[in-house]
């Protein structure tokens, strides 16, 4: 196919503004599925974690055909923690669809992804989505979009963008909000063909591909994915792999695939502008260049912003170590983390003073927790620490990452939220009341103040609120964050938990385990009602006597234990705690398991602090 018969677009937006739903509409209307297939909803979110959490984690490729033109589509994540996924795929596209919610308007991540698109010179099409909602405010949202473009654009041509109105869920888009919706999503496709330029590059030049994604097949091995910048790629041809460090290795391309709907289709060759998946190469990394072996010329590498949050991943050291996971040694853990670096461009792994622990850095708590949850499901057993911000020293002064925090909630929660955020050094920058009791708040907050806030937010708003954040930059570190500390119920004895011991513990807080569970000393078994930790013996059994008990005394009623997700657990632990992660369990524990040793350590720490003062 000629490059004039191609369009490469990426869909970008803030989280939950409807990107994946729009891809659903494009695929369904263009008959990407046979009559026997039942595609369902959120088709591109194929990862189990994506389906469970309702968010896109990985950028993915698909394609449709419209009026004899092939449109390659790249679906991207909207959550700020997965910004690296957006950055690595921008170079594959020539245009983008900027999706904005008709109620929320531009959000923090909207600004970020639009800035990325402008930096790459992509032609932008604006789609105001969810116009079927009764609360829609398209005029106000369009004015906010105009202001955003005026703030970010670097030349006049970037201010000339088409605007469409859509309901991705209902499968239609229109040029004017009052137009009929009979044509479905076709008006958007017509604008794509009219406004997005065809890919550049000559078929006669030596081929070049920048690897922007990796996949794996049990039979074919490693699969490298990228757009052909120039030239033609064919199967069984010679190729050179140029690493980001400048190393060159010769390989043979075994097979070439293109994306056709939801499938990869093998083709004898593919030309410039096409997005391809090729096999036959080994030790490929994202950012490498695959090029003609006779003319090995590298392409500019992918630029990805540095991580802002880190935590330690270490070998499980609890008494229950090695009883559940298939992989639990230092060597297996280190290999798995290094394998992740090949595809997760926003991740960094570095050694620590402890040979059994590694510093893993990412874009946020969610970014790192998704990695931990994925490893857990693969059979790995390990332990992680609390997330911490990554500090930098500039001109002899310590700088820390800051984030723009956006909150939408009922106005009745304004007081409790702002009071807590003030203690976390957050600065309120904007307040918008929509007139119906819903507030939209924007704060500038240091990343260390944001750690643990999500759990407080969910409890304070009783689930009636939305929060999101995006990286704002580094500023000089000032002040101390005053976070409310969570006290825990800590097991004082090892054994099997019993109803009598748990009943006594429930008088002091919320338990996190039921009866019949394996418990070890130092394991956290509940949340204390007070800030301080409390040692409890949940293995304690009721002493037997020869006195007959009443029926009411025999039956012990236990409250249902509190079940925390990995993200919730990361929000509440401090430096003194760890999370033991196994395929079957998430266990919170103290760093120092022995109650006696823990008390001695706390005493020495207080003495050291008093001496320093």
C-alpha cells in the first residue's frame, strides 16, 4: 500500500474520559468482528488487571479500514502513573484525537498528553465526549480547551483544530452538537482522513524502525513493534539491531506482521508508514533501532521523564517464606525486575546496601503496585516497602517532586479535605462550584504529602469523590508533612488464629484476618483505633473448665475481617512496616518481627533523637 493509504493516529485523554470506549465504537462500526464474535465492552483492555480496575495500563495497537484507507489506532492510558506508555508510542502517530469529557473539561493529564502531542508535532483533532450526559457543558468545556491550546501551542497552525461532539458509548460523533447522529462514528473518520497527514518516508530508502513496544510468543519468541520510518521490511531479510548504547548486532527478520482489527496478520513485506510486528530478533529493548544491515543508521531514542517515587522490592523474610510462591530467591526476583525494564520504559531498578533488596522507581504508587500485583499473579513471592519520593540535589539544595492534585467531590467534604491537605503542605490553587453542590478543587502538593492520601480521601468522602494527580515538576523541599499515623494490631505470638483471641482483638480495632489463619509474631492482624501499635494474641484460646457454659457463651460472633487491596495497604503502612506479597495472600508485617527487639529499637531511636536535640 502507498503511504497515502495510511493514517496513524493515537487517542489521548485524561483517565476515564472514554478513550477505550471510543476505540470500541470505531472497531464495531467498521465491522472488525465476524458475526460469530461477541466483542463486549472495553475491547482493548485485554489485560486482567485492566478489566478489574477499569483503567488502561498498556498502550495497544489496532486498525480499521475506511474508504480504502487503513487507519492504525493506538489506544493509550489516561492515568498519570502510566505516562511512560504515552511517551513511547507518540512517535508512531502522525495525528491524535484529544478526548475531553463534556462535564469535567480538561483535566491535569489532558494538559500533559496534549503537551506531548504538540512536542511531537502531531495533528490534533478535539472530540468532546459524553455529550449524552444531562450535566454536559460543551460551551464552557470548549472555551477551556481553547485556553489550553493558547497556553501550550508553539505556532499558529496548532490552533487550527477541528472539534467534534461525541458519545463513544452510544457510538456516534457529530460536527455540530445539534446534528443528527444517523451516521454513527463516520464524521470522525472523515475528519481523520481529511486532516491527519499520511506518513512520510520513501520505500526506496534503507529501512528503519524504532522499537516502541515488545510482545512475546511461545513459538515465535520476542516480537518487536514499531512504525517503519522509511524503506520496506520483508521476511527472511537481513537486519541490524542498534541498541540505545550504540551497540550493533546482525539478525535475520523471520516474519513480518501488520495489525488488522484485533489480529496480527502475516505479510511478505510492509512499506514505509505501516506499523509492524517482526520476529526473529533477540535481546531487543524499547528505544532500539532495527535498520538495514548494510546502512545501520540509528533513529533518535525515546525520551521518557524520570520516575518520581520509589520503593524497595526484596526477598520475603517472614517465617512463612517459600511456602506459596514458585519464585522466591534473590536471583529470580532480580531477573524478573530486569525483564520488566525491557517493556516498562518509566521504570528504574537499582541495587541497595542489602543484597536481597532492590530500589524500584516509577511514576507513582499505582505504577509500582501494578507491577507488584502482576508479579504476584505470575507466582512470585516477595516483600515491598512504603513508597517514598525521589529527591534531587540542585545547587546544593534538596528538591522534591510536586504534583497537581485535582479533586471532584461534594461540597460537604470541603472542610475535612482541605484541613488534611494543609497538613500535607498542599496549596489550594483553584475552586470551582458547578452550582449543584459539586466542587472541583486543584492543589499543588509535594509527592511525599500525597503518599497515603488516597486511603484517607476514600474514607473521608465515603466513596463520593474522584481524585487524580499529575507530575508538576521539582521544587525546593520545605516544611514537614504532618500525616495522621495509623496504629496497628500486631500479633504477639505465632500460631493459628482462633475466635476467642480475635474477639478480644476486635474490642481494640478492626481485624484483618479470620479464624484458622496462620499467624506469626510481628504480623499485622488489624487496625488499632488509636495511633499507637498494640500487641495482641489472636491465637489465645479460652481456658476450659468443668463448668457448663450457656449457649450464648459458646457461640462467638466475629465481625467480618477487613480486606485491603495492595494499593490500600501501601497507603497506610509507614517506614516501620512491609507488605508480604505471595500468590495467595497479602500480609502486612513489622520490619522487626520480635516484639522485644522492636521495643528496644524504638527506645534506642528515642534516645538518639533526644541526644541530637
